[in-house]
C-alpha cells in the first residue's frame, strides 16, 4: 500500500504481535487491538473507532478464522454499511477475510457498496460453496462476471490470467502473467496495492486493475534484477520494484 503511494499506513495488531510487525514494518503506524481472547465487541470497537479519516480498509491477511474473529468481521461490516458513503473507507477483502466470509450464509449481502474481493481459485471455490474453480481455463471468465454481478462486488479472480470484473460486467484480463508470482504472500502484496490505490481516490475497478497490472510488472523487474527464473521470487522481493514499475508504465504512456 505504501509502495504505490498510499501515504499513511496503519496496521491493526494485538500488543502480543506488535514487536513482530514493528520490527519489519518500520514506516507503518499501529492500532493496538485487545487480545484475541477479548470479547469480539471490544475488538471490533477498537478498529471502528480508528476509521475516521481513512480512505481504505483491507481485511484479511494474517487474520485467522476463529469464531471470535468472524464476529469481529461481522461487526465491522455492519459499521461500514451504516456510514455515509462519503465517510466510509473503501473496503478490500482478501485471504482469511474471504475464508471467514465463505462460512457465512449470503455473505455478499453484508458488504458495503464498492467492495473489492481478491480470491485465488481455492478461495473462490469456497465462496461459491464448492464449485471447482480453475486457475486458467476460459470458463473462469463467465464465472467471474456472473458472480461479480450476483454479489455486487469488484472481483479480482487471480490465476495465470487474472480477471478483474465489476458488478456491471466491465472486465479487464491480465494476460501478461508470470509463474514467478505463484508463491505465498504475493497475493497479500496485491491486496495492499489495491488498498493503496483506493486510498488515493481511484475507483474500485481502476484500483484493482492498476494493482494487477503493476503487480505483474514489478514481478518481471524483480526477476530481471535478481536473475531468477520461473521460481525463487519471494513476496518481499516485489516491494522495491513497485515504484519502478509505476515509473516505467508512466513513461511508456508518454
């Protein structure tokens, strides 16, 4: 999120986990959550009380799937839906945020307008109640478009060709993929990039599209810089190359 220009980045963590995150994310600020065994209302209240002035909210990476956490998500979603649209941070849900949603009946009715979700094929299958979802087959296109319309979300269906589609059917396909991104954590990087673009005022569809394109561009730059092949890229390797990918893309458009 910071590498695409998101500015102020705040991570919600428990006091127990704070030293771990603070030691590696030096530029982030932190909202301290009550411990995981605290009542869900206390945990969600802490997050909700910090949202004023923020333009985007990412739920999911590192979250876990306990019943308490699921209640926290429900309470945060209820608070978001009750906010005036001009004051509501735009929402993106990834990783365990999606896994928690998939355990809820008619989960899509709980989301505020303009939500972005970024499932990989396994998460998409769980959201679809067990439908097998391919990483690359053409059938994914119709599935993505139909589900984005049904769920009224901006959907990023990750895979060898990532599909970005909106509730009204507008669709972009990132044919320019790379197998180097098929490694743990790169999806979290992508979700953070979407959040960073949302925080700068891009529409949900454009923020998702820009993030997907630049995520791949940064991976290509990282592979080139480190003389890697189809494997060996780490998610953290992408970070310094994201601003470079933005500059290269801007120069190519001149």
